[in-house]
């Protein structure tokens, strides 16, 4: 509605300012420049994208900053000018125009194709390239955030109540309202400790160096920790003790839980004395702190984080039904170069090798690499004339994206291209499989040459994969379900009519 009202014809104009507009439009135009910094183009037919000035490689930004010669950036050309008559990238042009680093990102972008529809705008910073409010807030506010410190995960992963985690976080930030902090904020005239009245009441003095907490610590501290405990500053003291898994000799509890319990009780004791004039004895502090430390220790769950997915005790490759073929595909990212590598192999119902492939896809993330493996695998299978194909991938996120009924309008160009391939006159089923079953494809992917961005075809299995393929053949093979049980078949025309025709032929 707003586009029609203000006659916006461009998909993503550099400015949307209008001399006469509503308050809503004025607010949008004020933040438009920041919004544009987070937008990129998803390549479709490529006609709307300028090679140097537009952001179409999300991880890099405008490519005029990566040209080999400054005058290249003044050329007004489209990305379609880098496409050959065969519909492939002109591999020599990027190496002439751009730096080596940009070329490695370049090969991760799918070549424009008139059948892929119009180019579209996407959100740059998420793997699915969809707008996410959390991610948008992070991009807007992260420049104002404090620098990340290694102690943060230590505090927030500590198995203690949240109020203690928050207290420890404030202590590390030096935001506890001691008299020193109150004087800094002009809330008090005296920084003196209210208990000993001899020293300024800093956080370290309150929790360790004052006479009362020092006597408490001396009765609970293990002998190996005594010397470093009293010699560290506040920035060393908290991280060192909160990360210590040293087991107390008599309590058999990790020191980090004992320490957290004691500093919390000492702080509460200090506050109770200041506000209620009611202190606690050393024995009482020790007894309560140890009791709570035991409680924290006994409540530690045997498994933390995300639940572990239980795999089959004997995972094995699943053969397709007679008349069907299956392809296993996989992608991997090199830890050193960040280059994506893909591989896949097609087998028949007996487990015989039909064809395999490898390719290096450029600098990428794991989701995009897995999608490249699925795309190249489906293209190769179509070229070989397979009419019924089961596709296995160990990337659950990619499988869900491709089986979604809105895959054809995805913000990811590879998802749209794969969906278009699946709508041809054949039947495909894309299914998740475990990494153990997908080992031949994983091994193939890692064989890809990092210096060669072309597709390499294997009519015979490489020696590194032969043993894995033979092992799959030697195990009892389960048969895939009948096509009538396949939910995600994507033939052209009426899916039900096409499927019925195939079933009749089978019978």
C-alpha cells in the first residue's frame, strides 16, 4: 500500500525521502540508510543487480572495494555481463576484475538464470537470509555493547540460582553498591567499610579482604589455593575461582560452587549488618554456604545443553526400491580456508556405484554448502536421466527448507533453483539421514580440489571411497517405502495424476 501511495517503482531505491509524506513514511525514510546497510540481493535473473555498486555477495558488501584496478569500479555493468552464452559464469573475468579473496566468495554465488525469476532483496546476516528481529536488533545495537569477556559464559553456565549469577555478573562489572561505588555516584560521603571502618569498602574488600570474610575464607580454603586466593585483583579473582573444578578435599564438591555460595552469603551478611544491624557468626556463614553448595552440586543434571539425539546402534545405507535410484550428498567447510566443498554419489537398488561428483564452492557457510551439494546432485541426476530419485542429506535444516511448500519463493536463490529442478517431469524425495550413513558422500566432499571450482565427475569410485561403498553393499539393505508413501514428490502437472500413472506402470 505504501509503495503504491508513494509510487515506488524500484525494488530497493537508495532513498525514499518525499517532500510531502505521512509521519510513518518520514520515520521509515529517516532510518532507510541504516536499513540498506543490512540488505543484499538474492540473484535471480541478474538484470537488476549492478556488478560493483550493489551488495549481491552478502558477506562482502559492494565489490567496488575489492577491484584490482580503481577504474574498474566506474564501469556501469550488470552481473549478467559475466555470464557466458552457455549460462555459466565466465571464470576468467572475476580473476581479472577482483582480488583473490573476492573471487573465492564469487564462486559461492549461483549464476543468474532467466528461469529463476526476478532478483529480490534479502536480509544479509542470517543463514536463511530472512529478516529476524533479534538479528536486526543485534546489528543496530552491537556497537554500543561492552566487549565480550571470557568470564560471561563461565558465570551464566554455573549451576547456581539466577540471582547468584546476576550478583556475580554485577561483581565482575564492579557495579555492586559498596561504599566506594556509592561515593562515585555521589550517594555517600564516606567510602569506609561499615564493618571494620579501617579501609575503603571496595568489592574485593567486602568479599575477601575485610577481617570477617578473611577469617571465614581461612577456615574453608584448601591449602593449594591459599596463596593465589589472597594475591589476585578483582579481574583475576572472580574468573579464576569461578572456573575452578578443584574438588574440595573434605566436601568433594567443585570449588567453583563452594566459592559462589560463599561470596553470595558474605554479601547478604554485609547487607543484613548495614541495613538491619544484624550480623551472622562465622560458623553460621560456613554452615549455610556449605549446605547450599551441596544443594547446587546435587541438582546438576547428568546431561546439559541440547538433548543428545539417539542414533541407531547399527546405522546403514538404505537402498531404494527397484526402478529407483538414490543419491547421498554432503558438504563441508575447510577450517583453515573457509572454502566450501561438496560431494555426492548415485547408487542403484543393489548398491552399485553409478556416478559421483565433487566440487569446491567458494567461501561459504555450512547451510549454503549443503544446498550446493543438493543442487549439483539433482542437476547431475537429471542429466543422467533418472526418473525416480531418493536424495539423502545429513543437513536437517536444508531438508526442511526444500520440503517446505513455500520453497519456490524462498529468499535463498539455491532453494528456489532446487525447487524448480524438482518440478520437472520426474519424482524426487529429499530425506534426512545420519552422518554415519552419509560417510561416503562426506569422504567425497573432502576430496574436492580447493583450487578447482569446476564440477568433477567420477564414473568409478575413488580408492578413498571404495571401501565405504563396499561396506554398504555387504550389509543387509532395507528397502525404501513405495512411492505412494512419499509425501514430498514434486512432478510437473497434477501430482496425483502423475503418481497414479507410475503406480499403474509398476503394477
